[in-house]
């Protein structure tokens, strides 16, 4: 299956399940929490990459999340905040662009399942996260090893879900100065970026939105330009036949 067809089919599945399947929203709920996990892991991994700390990760039932991740004040803490905002579009675009066949889909699914399992041991400290993330990890492993005919679609469903989350939740979130997490009001990620680097949070929100949409567009463009598996070989054979 060509990458573009897999992406279109994955998008159709997500849309149909959410809109027409009874209790479809509940079926997609673990994937919604997965997007929160990607966001919060983005904070944590960025903090660790900058020599900071990643203490814990909480995912709540309403799909909000909180990562206790810190680096040095200034541009490093700003990058930690940006790491969470840009993690879903980066991971989503990478899946859209990278998954061109069953082998690559297996790699993506296994890596994500392993990351989920490791984060459960090291960082996840909330009931919703402890319940939902093993379900997602088990589903990814099943698709990777026992559903070879469906693993490309499953991987692209993740890419589509992350892209939709970016274009809906994240785009709204980056224009909010404060948020409520677990019943407590606190500064938003984009406020933290502006407070560390200067400027108005709305301007930074526009910049983050432009980068996120650009990343997704790049991932889709790369997937769309990929030839059908074996197409290059077929074209070469036709050229040889015509030349002989």
C-alpha cells in the first residue's frame, strides 16, 4: 500500500470511529491520552537533553497532563516548554513520513511500545496514565508482531491522531496564558516561553503554530512523494524493454 493511501485510510478510520461508531469516542480515548503522553514526554526528554531533571509525568482523566521537568532558567527552560508543544507534531510528522511499509511500521510500533513501557516504570505517576498507557502499548505490540497486514494502518493512525491533536488541542492551547490542571490554575507552556525569552505569548503562539503546521505539511509532502513500492524497479524494467 502506498504511504498516501495508508494515511487517507487511517484518517478515514479515525473519523468514522469518532463520528459513527457507537461509543467511538471511548474507543479513541486511550489514543487521546497517548497524545498527552507524547506532549509530556516532550517536556521531559527536552529537559534531560539539556542537562535538567525529569521527575514525573501525570496524565489525568480529562486528557490534561503535567510533567515535572526542569532545566536552567532562561532559554533552557523555554526549550523545555517548547519541547512539549512541538513533540506531537514532530512525532506525528515523523510517522507520516517514515512509515512506508510493514518493516518500518514494526520499528515505529515497537519503539513506541518500549518507550511507553519504560516511562511507566520511570515517570508515569497518575491513575489514568497507569491504566491507559499499558493498553496502548499492548495494542502497538500486537499490531507489530501479530497483525502484519494492519501494522502500517495502525502506525499511520497514530500519526493522524497526533496531527489532529496538533491542529485542534495544541493550536487552541498555545494561545492561552493560563490553564487548569487537576483543578489547579497555572501558567501555560507558551506563557513560560514568553516569560523566559521575552515577547508576548500570542506572538510565540503564532510562531509555534506555524512551526507545527509546517512540520506536519513536510511529513505529508514526504509521504505523498514516495513512489509505490517496486515502482522504480518496474519503470527501470520498462525502460530496458523499450531500449532493447
